[in-house]
């Protein structure tokens, strides 16, 4: 029989342990709750849309309207200075997925590359951590993602493209993006966090000419102004309206996806990111290194995680910042083994401040290597640059090469378009050499523009003595940071980027094969693009 004194001792011990046991249970519950509350992710990326053409920015309200993007901005953060390091599809998306700059990505610095096996994507890491991952439309590419255990790597998750619809034009993808999100959500286990990549094919070319006016009820007169480097005529304005119609189509599916998540009760705990991979597919605004090419739209909404929504933030943001942001939000910071260059945006989310929230976010770096075929020996047009304050400074390392691709192969670093045709015809007729030169002509070794005062980059300040001091300071900072990031071009090894083969055999040695008379197929070139003689 237990003595009464021992019973009392046990009772006292139990009383002392109860608070501790309760605390342990609370901690356990919090941990379980944290796992259950890991945020979902909806990453939405348009294909070739410039930042000026999301109506939340208030720059093109008459001829393009994007209420889906605007909703994300008004319920989250509208970023005013978001830049891709490389304004071309595959390398831009490589930077997004890895958190690394293009010069840190070996083959993935180029367009249509083999994706290096050594680099992981944040989508793959989320999948390994229990997230359901998938994409609709365009994921990473074009290029070869490689294989794991004999199957293609899922850099953006499993594809969900089976549900189709009657598209409003023959040029618009028949993939029903929003309906495929619904199919994806049905594959989800109860309370499983998810990451869905919506990669619209729009507004990538080609367009159905006149669709903006005929089907989008748009007027050429609605366009406030045509950039100074294109002629202002009906053809160019119609081309711009057709582009706007496809921007709006991308946004319509975004609106549907927001409603789907809202109806499912998942919107508040979902990080919604809306952006684009590079600027609009027009001469001088895609594949080059100007503000219009690299400065992109970005709105992020997360009802459960962004303080003081409705803010406009002017911090400089690089596409390398997406990876650390999403991995940290998912609780994977420092646990993935990924060597990331970018900085998490979570402090910006939590700051509650508008304008400049982080004084260290005062610049971004830019660069490109080979962004398309058509030059001798599969060469690229290497550039490095820095955007700081209101200036964009770039170094062109091979100024003797054609920046938009060689004339005889059709300037293949610029997509075929009515606007491209207008520029080339005007030049051949001797009517507009200046605009041709801005889009297709050779450039100096350095360029410097004040993009706030000169948004069309018409006045190069690189040789202006008044800017010599600031130009030299920008170059010094740029090269110092590139060296710290082990850019091969800073150590005399930049030619390595031209040595990487295209993932598509049909693209290899394009220039030499074309010049020998082989009929080469390039789906983004018009018959009017070719020059019979070198100008």
C-alpha cells in the first residue's frame, strides 16, 4: 500500500509537469499548424509582356486593361522596379527557377540550352518537401531540361495541358489554362500545399493581324503614343493592338484562377506572383538590354503574409529574388543546397512600407549571351549591364557583331512581325535609316541612358563628358560584382558561352548551313526579314 506522503509527492510532481506537458503540446500543435499553413504558390508568367502594359501602372490605360493583374496589385504589392537579368525566354526562366544570374548558369545562360544537371529549380525542391507541383501552358524553355531516372526533369512540375478550348484567334493557344488549374487541384491530397505555374503562351507571337481591333474592340487612336524607335503608322498601331489583345487574354485566365482559388477557400494562403519573362516581342524590346526589354511587370499578393496591402514599392527587384522568397516562405531556407544569388522579398512583405523599403536594393545587374541563332559559328551578342537610380549602363563586348542577328539570315534575334517588316522596308527604300539602326544596326562598346528622362533610350550618354564620372563608377561597380559572382567573362573565358551547343540539332551551325543553301526553318522569321546583300 502506497503511503499518503508518496501520493502527495506524486500529485505535486504531476502538478508541476502539467504546465510543461501543456507547453510541449502547444509547441507540437504550432509545428503541425505551421506545416498545414505552408503557403500555396500560384506563379503566373506571361510570355513577352512589357511592364508598361499592365494597367495598374497607369501608363497605357486606354488600349490595354488588366483587371486580374490590378487585383493582385491592389491586394498586395505593386513593384515598380522589377527586372529580369536576361530578356529572353529560356535564360530569364532559368534565373527565376534557380535564383542565379545567367553568367552563373553555364549553358542555361543561353537560349535553347541543355539545362545543367547541377542546378535545381525551386519547384523541384518544393516537390521534394511535400508540395503538389504542376504547370499549365509554357513552363521552362525552350530547351532540353535533362532527365532524372530516364524521365524528363519537371523543372516547373507535372504538366496540366490536357483541357483545351476554342481560342478566340488561331494564333492564341487552345490550352484552357484556368480549367487545367481545376484539374490540378483535384489531384491534391487534403491540406497538401501546392505550387502551380501558369505560363501563358500569350502575348508571344504570332498574332492574328487586326484581331485587336476586330475582336478586342480596340481603336488605333486609343494608343497614347508609339515608341520613338518605331514609325507611327496604322500597321504598327494595329500590331500593338494585337499584342494588347493577347495581354488581356493572359489576364482573363488569371482572373479565372483567382476566382477558383477564392471559391476553394485557398486564396488568402496563396502567394500569387504575376510577371512576364521579357519585354514585348517587337524590335528593340525583346532579346536586347534596354530598359523596355528588361524592366517587367510584377505584382505579388499574399493575404496571410503581406502587411499593409495596396502598396507600391520602388525597391529594385531581380528575378533571382523569386527563388529565395518562395523557399523561405515554405520553410526551406538554407535546407535545399541551392547556391542562390538573389535576396528574399519576405522582409519587403513584412515591412508595411511603400516606396523604398530596403536601402540596399538600389540596383540590379543585367546580361546576355547567345539569345538566338543566325550569327557565324553560333555566336551570341554578349552584354553586361547595371541599372541604378535612373540610369542603365551596358557594355557590349563584341560590338563588331550584329546585335539583332545577321542581316543575311533575317535578324533572327528579333521576332518576325509587321513592325519589323515596316522598319526593314523603310530602310531599304532609303526612307528611315535611323530607326533601322536603333533596332538592327551595330552599337558602340558602351551605352548609357537615363530611362526616366528618355524612356525610349534614344540619346546615348556614354560619350557625354558630363556623364564620364558616373559612367566609370557604374562600370567599376558592375565589374566588381561580376567578379565576385565568378562571371567567366570577367576572367577572359567568355567564349565558353558560344561553345555550348543548341539543344535543338536543327539550330546548330544555322548560319553556315543557311549560307551553303540549305533551307533552314525558323518559325519566327518572315520572308521580308532577309537581306539579299549585307548592308
